[in-house]
């Protein structure tokens, strides 16, 4: 359940925080901080971690249940959230090149 809550958090809030993003290509261009046409793990973590940082109102590095959607769930540390995001990145990196292209960003994690 903890993973599901963190996954929902990482999927829902970046989309809300970056509401202008409409297509996969938009995500690629926004996430690709160095403009090389692909998303590295650090770029992915920075983009997807935005929601965590916005929700962590007391800036203690932990999302308490009160800081999570619906006020429910177990506390989630920033490190645990980043580890879950890194795992999702690895699952989406279908060709295992250490980067996500537009096709991999559009595909659900395996």
C-alpha cells in the first residue's frame, strides 16, 4: 500500500503542478533539463520530486499522513520516495541505456 500511495503521489502531483504539459513530447522537453533529447535519472528525479517538495509543508523531509492526499497513508521519506521513483525509471527504461526517450516516457512501467 505504501508504494501505491507514493506512486499515486508521484503521478498525480507533477501533472497538477505542471498543468501546461499535455503530451509526452511536452514531458520530454520539460524534464530534459540539458536539452539532449532524453531524460536522465537525475532529471527524472528532479521533475518527479517536485510534488514531494511542495507537499512537505514543514520541510522535514517526510510526508506525514496530514501532508498526503486525503490525509491518509504511512509517512514517506524523501529518500524512500526517490528510491521508488528510481525503480520506476528503471522499469520504464526499456532499452536499458540509462535514459528515457519520448516512447519510454509514454509507456507504463513494466
